[in-house]
C-alpha cells in the first residue's frame, strides 16, 4: 500500500470522525430548542444518518474497521437500533477477494499446487471477513475442510488502521477527557497483530479445544463441563489455515434455527458457559465472540460451534484469580473484596469511591436484555453516570466543567481490556438474539471453582502454604509442623503467629490463605480482624492517657470527664469500673445493634447512645463482660480526656512509638484492602457450641446460644467495608500478628520498646514500612486544565483522620510508652490497684488475667471471638500473638500455645490448658470454656 493510499485512508477516517462528532454536538444544542414530542425523531434521524456514513466507510476501507463495526453491531444492549440494523451486515460477509489472489497465496504458503492439495475447492467463499476469507474444500484424502486464506496486503492495512485508531482515541481523550480509551486501544494495538499469523491461531484453537474437552468422549458429570464444538486444525502456515469442516447455520439465521427447533436461550447460555470456562478455569480465552464467529451444528443436539481463535488472550494465575474475585465480589456486594481485586490486578483509582465502584461493577456484570430495551438501558446508564459525577463533584469540590474533565482511574491494566471486551460482546450477543441471560448465575460456578480449588490446596498439596521466611528458632520449626497438621485437618485457613522471648523475636510465621474465596497466601503484613483482642489495645490507650498525666485518673468519675455521660444513674461510674467490666452497662447497645447493625459504624451515634443508657447493676458490685459497650465507653473517655480523636491517640500512643505503621488499626483507612484477611466460620465447632449450657459470668445478651448465632453471622457483617472502616474499639481492630506481638512485648517489659523487629524476608515489607494512611496516586491535570490545588488534594474516607507527624509532646518515637514502673499491677488490678477491681474477678483493669494451672497469676492479655489472641507472661518476659481467619473457639490457639509454652518451659495459661487437657478427640471438653471474649 503506497503512501498516497495511506494518506487518503487516514484523511477519510479522521474526516468521518469529525463529522459524526460535530453532528452529535450540534444536535445537543438543537435539542434545547426542540419540542419534547419531536426530540426522539431528531435523534433517530441522526443515528440513521451517522450509522449509514459509518457503514459505507467501513465497507470501503475494510481492514481493522470491519472488526470495529462487527463489535458495535453486537452492542444491541446500549447502541441505537439504527446502528445495530446497518452494521449487522458486516457479520455476514464482505465482498470477496479475487480467486486468482487466493490461489496464489495458497500455492506460495503451502508450496504445492491446489490440484495436488485438493480434490475439490469451492470458488465462492463461505464467508469473507476483515483479515481473510474462507472456502470449502476436499483434501486429496477425501476429508472435508475449510481453508482460511489471508488477504493480500492486509498486514500493512491493519497496522495503519491501528495507528489511525490510536490517533482518534487520543483526540477524543483531549476533547472529552472523561472518555479516555487509551488503555483499550493500547491493548488492541498489542494483541491485534497476532491475528495476522495463522500459526498462532492454529495453536490457540488446539489449546482452547483441549481445555474445553471438545474431543473427549468422557461422560464426566462435572457441573462445569461445557457442550460446544471446535473444528480440528489440519494444517497451518502464517497466511493459510486448514480446518475440519463442520456443517452449521449462523446465529443470525433465525429462520433456520427455528426450523431446527433450536432453543436460543439454552444456546446462548451454553456459549456463555464456554467463555466462563475459558476465562475463569483455563485463563485462556477467545477475545472475539461476535455472532459471525459462531455456528450452530445442524446435527442434533445442535451444539454451538466456536470459530476464529486469532484474538486469544492468556491470563496469569494471579490475574485469573483477581478476575474471579472481582466477579464474586460484585455478585455478593462485597466492597472489600472488590477493591482488593482491583489492587491485585493493578487497577488503581485516584480517590476512594467504593459505592460508585460497586455500582459500575454491577453494571458491567449486569444481566443481558433484549435489543428492544436498549434505549431504556442507555437512559439508565446516563442517569447513573450523572449521579456518579455529582458524587465526584462533591467529594473533590470541583465545578461542573472540572468534574467532566476528571478521570478517577489512574491506572487501567491492559490485560483486562480483552476480558472487558468479551463480557460486552457476550451481552451484545444475547441482546441481538433477544434472550435474557443472568450472568451471575451462569458464571458463578466457574469463578468459585478457581478460587475454591486454590484455597482447598492445603499444606498437603501446596509446598508454599507456609510463608517462605526462615525459622527463627527450633520452637518455630516445631510450630510450623503443627500448623501443617492443623491445615491438613481443615482447622486452619489462614494464620499468623509471632512471639517474643526476653525482648527478641523467636517466632514470626504466616501460613495459609487470606480467605475462602481468596487463595492469595497470608503474608507477615496481612491484616486480620481480631474482634475482642481490640479491647486489650483500647484499654492500653486509656492507661497511656493516665500515665501521660492527661487530666485523667483511674478513680475519676466518668461523668466529670464526659459530662453527657453522667445521667440516668451513671453519675457514680468511675474509669476503673469501665476497665474492670463492673460499670453495670454490660448489655448496653445490645438491642440497638441487633435491630440495626449499621449503627455500629456511626461513632458519634454510638457515643450518644452509651451516654443516654442506664446501668443494670450498681457500679463495682457485679463483673459482667462488656462485650460490645466496653469499646465505646473507653473511646468516649479517651476522646473527652484528650480532646483528640480516638485514632489520633492510637497512633500517638502505640503505632508510631512501636514502629508498626500500617499494621495496627481500629477502623481501617482506604487503600489497605488488598492486605485484608476474610473471615469464615468453623461450622463444626459452632454446631457443638449451640448445644452447650449458658454461663453465669456472661451478660444475658451474650450467652452461649447468642455467641453461637453471632459466630455464624458475624463474618458476613465484619467482612463488609462499613464494619471494617468503622471505629468499634471493642471489636474491629485489624492487625498483623507481628504488630500485635510487638505491642504485648512492650507491655511485658513495662512499656519499653523492643529492638527493631527481625526481618528475614528480603522480598516483603519490613514491619513499619507501610504508610499508615495510604495515599492515592497524584492527580494529573489534563492538557486543557491548569494545575489546581483542589485537584492535588487526595480523597480520604471521612471517618479516618490523618494524624500529624508531631505528637505535641516531643519526638514521635520514644524508648518507653509507659513511665509507670508498676504498670503491670495496673493492667492486672493487683498491688496498689487491687481496690479498683472486684475481688476474684476474671478481669484486671482492661485485660483478662491469666493464671497457671496451679492458680498463680502469671500474665494478662485478651482473646477475641474466633480464636485470635494477644498475651504476655510478665514473669518469663514472653509475649505472643495469634491471628486467624477461620473462626473457632480457642482449640487452634490452645494447641499453638501449648506447643510454644512447652518448648520454652513456661506455664500454659489455664484458659488454654482446659482445651489441651484432652485435646485430641473429645470435642466437648475442648469447648468446655470456649474463648468467646
């Protein structure tokens, strides 16, 4: 193709693009002065006129533009009927190339004359497409085949068209920045040239056929088995492809399909299943499912025939998992998993808009609709887009012009472009066939299978089940063997264990996977929800304020610190009553949070409710576990005494001094979703627990039956984004075991900060190296826009406060976090603090007391529902943290504790001893006193 032809081709393309753009722009202006009754006609005429212009140019130019036209012709779900009706002609066939050209190409490529190759060769092609045309023939051995022959000079034309398409996309992005399709055209430029080598297509065809079991005669009843046909490859060169002939009718031949009695609904559903298998199970899929690439076999039971594997995309295992996770997150409305899947696949946003992202994802995986509903869809999408723009405008404080030019996507991975194209093409295919497909129902089994398959690969089948850090001690070696046993017994999904002895790290192990649908390995910096372990952190914050002399004492009346609190008979409640679980408010908030769990996410509302409630018992007389109210009671005291936000004090007191940035939160910030473990329940233990008797030391609203019900429902609630981002100081800390262990290692040494955490993995972040509040990517102003201070602000969730680097007291880092030499006595409520606690109670001042088997007080800590634990032995300078995502009632943690304590020759806390006394088969004894605090 000469330069003159290239230039003319380019001019025609750009001229048409400008004409269509200006036509619709002018129509938008004319519409303002047009009567409502005539607006529809106005748009219909414009669509008809521009669709004809587009079709005529595509037919004239051929090449890449035919593929674009074929793609548009399938989008009956969003495009006006005029475009679908006219561009549909491109699905059938284009004007054929001369037979002389075809014969020359075959002779040149195969090195033989056609007479030697074929007994017969049909001169008229079965179909002519953008790159090649297909002829029916019979080989010299009598086999019936089709011969796909590439057009002469098409390679130069395609490459030129790609350049032109890239230029048009650049121009659109400049003129309408919200429509930046550069990532899509970049991926197309990378993949499209591969279609020009038929050897690649031949190999792709073989791979997909093998993956889908098309040549297998197996009677496998696997629910993910698909019933489709793919022609066998007979011979291939770069420009000629010979395939097995399969007799079928086209998808758009409605009369033939009806005459054959084909169920169009089942037909399209089976095609969709075939693509779900290719994407989620195989990670290798055909990227061009337009109607022209399908036939329906004439022989019963009329299976779909899949054709043309030139544009085929391979996915890495990690990307395949991320796409499956994205699909399931969208289906379940799981914001955390959705944002995590984005991070895993490299899709980066410039701001935090989880609700809008979920809406867009739901639109992407929405059910297909018949073509006659396209206009309604377009209207609904426009309304949704305007709604999202309004949210964006408010969040970023932009004017209408700025918000239209703002692109919230910072990085769009090219690897998912073809995936997106396939989903859209399948939806368009369904619409053009006038059937309604529920993609969630069809694709879910395939997406679930890839994740569950990897998750179920426990230690016995996964050599990397234990994170690849060297063991720091013989004890850690033995611990890892124990964890492998527990993993093979399906008692552990994901776990972290970290321990300090005499100020040094002796265990730092991560193992398993992040969730039931998240097969990524647990890392040392993964964040686990630890439920009531949070109380030990919250109590430590209150003690820190007392230690700092922040106008707070343990015997202060809460009402004097928090004036709104001193009502409804609460005027005698003191700080130590709250810490000792003797305030009488043990059932506070129980009814409200059961009726409306969402109220837990409203920090101010929860503080108001606590301030207005009345105690059930006189302060200091009855110790009942404040399972939920404890956090808001302490939180209200902390904020009123310090005049600072709760999370500011957490960072000031512990996060920065201990150098555990990014690994200890109560209420996570945006940007850490990809490191979160997902909760699930051990249903066998829950079933046993439901059969147990109630316990008198627990509140009436937190008896064993209530705990059993909570354990089965809490994972779903606390896996949600609203619960994870909320400030619930009694129940929703997120941390790594190494951060929690470091906290307790400081407590066991009366506040002395341990030496820097041992770091044995050169490939993974060091403890404290994460930004505590992650930043979103910088916002780059468009070419038309001046740099603006407003656009340089990063959107952070409203309920998370950024903390200044200066703590107001001096250096952000210190060698001690407590100055009180008797801080252990304060934690445990002994010595001079003995009068502040109820005699004989389980709790000291905020921490659960731990006793040896012989009854000696040896330490303190706090466990959480599900088994996560933070604990320290003050006499032996030992601290340990265990984090889990498969919720049990202490059995797994007890086995870990028993092994570690035995190896170190230190007493095993009695709470755990009850589990280990007969730990093997007697499950009832294991649950005799479950760790449900």
